[in-house]
C-alpha cells in the first residue's frame, strides 16, 4: 500500500492533506513483534484510526513476524471510528511469515441510489490512487502540481473522499453522490486527472 494521508492545517485553518511525517497530529511509529516460534492471536485487535485520513485498499503494516507456520490468527479487528467504506482486517501470510493489519475499502457505489450516482461514485473510487499518489509525491518534494488551482482541486477531492469515509453515514453519502452525479462537479474532478474515468 501507499502512505496513509491525513489533514494538516495552514493559513486560515483550511485543512489540506499530506503524509504523516509532514502532518501536525501525533503519529505513532508502527512497530512489530518478531517471534521465532508460533504466534497465536485471538480476541480483538483495536485499530486507532486517524480521523479524516485517507486509507487506500491494502494500506497497513506488519504486526508480527513468526517462524512457525502453525501460527494461528482468529482475532477480529475493531476500529476506533466506524466508516461505511473503510475497514481493517488481519492477514496471516505463511509465505512471508507475517501477520499484518490491512485496510479494506468498499466501493462508494454501495451508497449510490441511481445510475448517474453510481458512475460518480465509481469515478471517485478510481481517483483515490491518483489523489494519494499526487499528494504523497508533492509532500515528499516532487514537482507534481503545475498550478495552485491544480493542488486546490486535488485537495478538494481529498476532502470529499475523507468526508465520505469518516463523517457521513451511508444515507448521507447517498445524498452526496446524488449531488456528485450532477453536471457541475465533472469539470472540477476531470481537471485533476485528464485521463480519469470522469473524462472517458
């Protein structure tokens, strides 16, 4: 996965997204436990979710490494903030002998109530990797944006994604997709990525 993005504040307290290393909120450094033998993990694992962060499918990190492939993982994951679109799972991989916590995404279209809203939701889902990559590259010193307008459009899309993930219910998200399926939004989102699903 890629880096998890979170908001930071600038100027007139307008939040924008960056990588954890460049953010203002306290971040814990992921750590892991290396076990030479067998790991048995049951019960519940609590994931302390960073509110308003953008998690891409597959984001996560290694909790345990183990030496014995008879290791067993039956624990379930609880998260500190619920989301209609983002959840977390434990994945045991005997090939790499790791137990990882991994983000999963459910498509935004699960909240859409009409064909146009489904199209808007699918287009926004398709933009997530591009948004995350552009913001990460910019935060890490890359020359990603050619205009202030472009960075503004990307940050706007990040705010929409984050709001849908963490601030709205399924019903609230359905209302957003009805709005996003209107003609006004297409110009803004299409400007983010000229070859995106919105312009095809």
